[in-house]
């Protein structure tokens, strides 16, 4: 009896018979195309995942649960990522860089909440602060030596060596003077005149001021002050050597280096100091030429200027000791 019943199509009221279209997933927003005059429906974007809301990332349409990507797009931060992997002992599968790269320039992405609740779903925690220490501003900047540079120590040791040599020469002068008794200089040699030595002192000692002025100027990046100060020091140093040559021309008429012990010590000490003045002028002339030709001098590159200034101050201090020993002590 049941087999004999005829099958009838079931039709709901208000619908035309025929195949019904497949329903769309989700809610639809309808908008009117004014050019075509029809109404098209587009699917609404899915709500943002809580992971995106906590991290403050914009949600992309159609994307599922966004992965937390640990990547280092910059060269220095790539090294920081390797350091983190070595410190953690493993690389999570979901913590690797997304295939295809992309233009994400956020550097190292860490979830702060995961460090409190443990590692979750590919998030790399930093319990020991290894990544923070390796990617900080101090760690990623260029490492600079701590303390004085090597050139400064080399110049100081060189000046100390030369000062010891001058101390030996001046000590020998006083020793021989006391050996000869109250008459000094011996052999009827007149006492040294003071006019030229005082002029030389007035020229050489103030020459340290332009060097200091030039050094302070280049520390502030002012190359004009550097050039002016070096040029003034060069002129004063050459004037000192010219006055020393005039003094030698007058003294050689009365005694020479082979006349007696006083002549030997006089020309040895003053001539050795004049040689040091010439070396200092060579340094200053080289610095002046380099600055005029656009050398690499600046607020962070002035070590050569400082070393030359140290040497020049040493030359001035030695001359003061020579003035007292050679020119003033015979009159005391």
C-alpha cells in the first residue's frame, strides 16, 4: 500500500519551485552599485582574534589565527635572533620566519604576556633577559674602547722617555759645574747673555696657547679654529728656531763645542732641544696640511691633534728648565 502511494513534491509556501541557491556563510552586507543598478552582497570580515587585540595588530580579512613571528629583518637584529635561539636551546616551529618574507620591519616580536603564563603556541620567552640585553641600544651600537686610546698612551710614554733623557743631561750639567768650583763657565768664557734667551722664551712658551685653542676648537667640530691655531703655533715655533740660530752665530765666535766641558754641554742641551722643536713643528705642519686638504678631523676624530699638543707642551716645559739651568744658574 505504501509502495502504491505517489510521491509528490513538497513545496513551501511563498517559494517558486526549482533548485534553491546555496546559502551564504555568515552575515552579508548589501550595497547598491549605482552604475549597474543591482544589489551585491559581500561577506563581512571576521572579528579580530584576541591575540591581535592584545598585540595591537590590524586584523586581515580571511586570515585565521595569526602566528607570532620572531624575525630579524636588519643585519644586527639577525645576530640577536641567533643569540636568542642559542640561549633558548631550540627554535620553535611556529617561531620561524614566515615564508615569503614580506615588508614587516618590526624586528624582534616578543609576547610579554607569555612570559608570565609560560610558552604558548610558538612564542619565544626571554626569562633571563638575553634577547633584551643583546638587542638593546648599547649592545647594537659600535663598541668603543674604554679609557684612553692607544695613541695617547704611546705619546705619554714617549714624552716620559724624552723627559728622562733631558733630566740626565741637566743633571750632568749641575754635576760638572759643582766639580769645577765657583768659577763657571770655566776657561774665561763669558756668562751667557739673557736678551735672546728671554726673547725665545717669550715666543715659545705662549705658543702652547694656540695649540690648546685649536684642540678645543676641533673637539667642537670647528676646523677653522684648528687651522688658525696650528698656523699660529707653526709661525711661533719657526721664529724660535730663527732666534736660536742667531744665538749660535754669536756664541760660536767665542767658544765651540770642543772648547771645554761648558761648550759641550751648552750646544748639546740646546741643540737637542732645538731638534725636538723641529720634530714638533713637523707634526704641526703635517696636521695643518691635512686639515687644509680636507682631512678626517672632527669632534670624534681629534686624537692626532691631541697627541701633537701633548708633545708641544712637553717641548715648552723643557725649554723653561733649560732657561733656568743654562742661562740663569751661572748668575746665581
